[in-house]
C-alpha cells in the first residue's frame, strides 16, 4: 500500500550497507530491494535510523533498480563514519 499525502505508512526494514560516494550525492547508501519494497522507481520520502540516530530523507532512484539514501554530513558526523564504512539502516516510516 502506498502512502498518500495525508498519511504515513509504517515500515520495519533493516539492512546493513556501506556508505558510498558519487558525483550526484556526496555520500549515500544503496537500499537493497527498494523498487520492490516501495513499488516505484520514483523518489520516496522516508524516516528511520542510521546506527540508531534518527533521520528523514528522500530516497532517490539510482536509475539501475535500487534507490539511494543520501546521508548528510551532519548525520555521518553523529554516527562517526564516512565513505567505505558500513552502517545499519532501519526504515520505519514512508511519508510519500
């Protein structure tokens, strides 16, 4: 079920992934199986935690199947990790 503008959809998806670097986004993680999980290849607004620290972000389609979760510098600093390090991502809500 897709979330509408007036509601959020609860999620409970956890995965581990390395922080990656690309020209389009300073740092991001690839969300495995996201196209199937969200039934779309469009941007998706989500909330959850990275290594236990809360975040909200817009998952961006990679153009190759999975979405990318951009990780802001402030959040990387909070978790104490940079590109190449593995993080645990827990997606808890879908806002769009």
